[in-house]
C-alpha cells in the first residue's frame, strides 16, 4: 500500500520538479504536491495546509534555498527541509545544515532521495512522539504537584537512606523547614529514630515495602509532637528505590484521647463512689433491720412466752392466740434475717467471699428449685473488702439474670486462682441468646463495669439454645 506524502517544492524549473516527483513515486509514495518559486507563495502555502516535507532548490532567481529555509524556520512548523541543487558546494551545504536544513542532495544523484525522505519522516515521527510524551509527563507532573501541594498531610519523597528530594507545603507548615532546607535533611533530623519501636518499623518497611505506625516528630524549633506515618517504597523510572511518606500530626487526637481517658477515669471514680455509697447504705439497712427490728421481734416473742407461763388460768382461746402470736413472731424473725441477708450477706462481712458465694448458691437452690453447684480453689482470706463485694455482686447479678431470662435448670459457679489471675465463672444450661440482636444489655454493661473496676475483663459465651457462660478474669493483686 502506497504511503501518502504531501510535498511542497521550492523550484522554478517545472522539468526538475517533475523529475523529483517521479523519483518519489518510484519509492512507493502517493504524492500530493505543490510548487512555489517565490517567498510570498511559500508563505501562503505554509498557512494553507499541512506539509510532510519541503524540497527546495538552492538557486532560484530572486529567491533561493537560504531564504526559503529562513521562512520555514520562522513559521515554527516542524517540517523536514531538504536541499536539492546542481551547483551548491559542500561548504555552503554545511552552512545550510547548521541553519536547520535536514539534508542536501545533488540533482544529478536523486537515487538517494527516497531514503532521505523516509529517514526525515521517521525522525519527525520520533520528535512528535517525544514531544507528546514530554507533554504528558508535564501534565502528569502538574497533576502530581497539585495533589501533593494541596494535601492536608505532610509528604516526603526520599531514598531509603538519603536526604529528602521532594516535600510539600503541608510539610513546611508541620515541621517549619523550607523546601530547600528539607533537601539537606534526612529522617534522623525529623523523627526520633532512637526509639526501638521506630527502628522496628523502619526495618519492616525495608522488608515489606510499606509500613504504618506512630512516631515522634521533631520540628525545626525542637518541639516534639506525635505523628502517624504511612510509608511505601517504589522504584522510579530510572529503577532507583524511593520512599514516599505521608505524615499526620495527631497532637489534637492525642489530647482528645487524654481528655476522654480523664473523663472516663472521673466517671469510673463517680461510679465507684456511687457503688460504695450503695453498699454502705445496704450495710446500714441490713444492720438496722437485723439489729433493731430483729431485736424488737425477739422481745415481742419473749414477752409472749412469759405471758404464756404466767397465765395458767387463761382460757383455751386465749392460749391459742398467744401460741399463734408466737408462731407469727418466729416467722417475723426469720423474715427479718432473710431480708437483711439478701440485702447484704453477713458472711461477706463476718467471714469470706467463698462462704457468701456458697450461700448465694444455696439460696437459689432453696428458693427457686434450680440445681446450683459451687466449687472453689481460691484462698480469699486476704482479699480486700472492696474486691469481695465486687466479686459477690457480679455473681449475684449474673444469677439474677439467670432467674429472669435463662429458663435454666442448672447453674455452676466456680472461683479459682490461676497463675496471676482470679477466675470467676458462672455457667447455666438455659436458652442462651443472640449477641448480635440490637438490644440494650444493661445487665451486661453493669457486670463489665464491675469487672473493669477490678482492672479485669468479662468474657461472654452464649448462643440460642446453648446456655450462657460468663467468665471474669481479674489480676490477682487485690490482696
């Protein structure tokens, strides 16, 4: 298939022009051409259409190759310009080449014309491809620079063990150095690399090609600040390894986290204060019920007994009423003791946690006909009163949840010392529940709060039809 070729001929001799065109047609070109023989005609032709190549005679009356070349160069078009002449000398031809001519041929030797034209067309194609590539690169660089400069994060480009090559405006704002100053700095100036954790992160990036972590940044004025860094390694177009790091100043986040921790601490202190106040009130109420009301009930029972002894002549109905009153006083004394103990077990204050847990299990079995097994492998004799109360309340509230929701027939409670921790386990064979249901488990929240007050954790295992197991693990430092 013939290749189309648009040729502009600067030639005053029509016969010479025909010879040139026929020679090109022999080279399998489909020629579209125009001949001009003066400066104005050349200028007009350049603006009227696009030309692939210009072939010009050197000697044209009133015109010439030198003037034609000057007009083409002034136009700014990238068109190959080949001189064809029968009289040009080598010295003058070299001068024309220096001024921008692509090649020169003698009219008596046109066999080389096709090869010269093909070569120049190929070079034009190469130049255009290069220009397009450079244009794309420039556009990409502008986009890249726009993204980098408008980023809210500080960005650095640097070889793994060298100075910073590129930085952005956010980096200047964050660290206080100018872009020129950054090019003289490495990571040891900008970050505290003496930290073993930081060293480990650097090694991780070198091995895996990417890393994310928290570092300590160092500003130009010496101020240190917490920052989060995401860094990756890649190879540039020359095959050199480059590191790209994005840095966020997390000072505000750290401050907010500290404020949140302070608020949580205050809330925990308040919660603990409320729990202590509640326990104190329970102690007081239980003691008042046991001591005051219990003593009054005992006194009433004693008076009835004395009345019975001294009233031998009383009628049978009166004696029956006295006996009935004594029975009621016995029931009253039992109720007073039961209520006082349910508010706060005497064993919790007078003996130990194990006895209180044992009593709780006995109460569940006696009052609710649920088989309750208690096992212990733990010496709680030196446990603090506060810790005793928290463990007991966790067990008590868990068993209350069993009664309310589980529909269980058996409960197991165990407490043991395992390594550096105390383990309290409450397990039932009830219906369990779906932990993914969007309901508010206030009971569980309260249990977790009690576990956290002991610096421990609460683990829940359950499922529909699988029963429920609550395990509380607390550091053994409450003795």
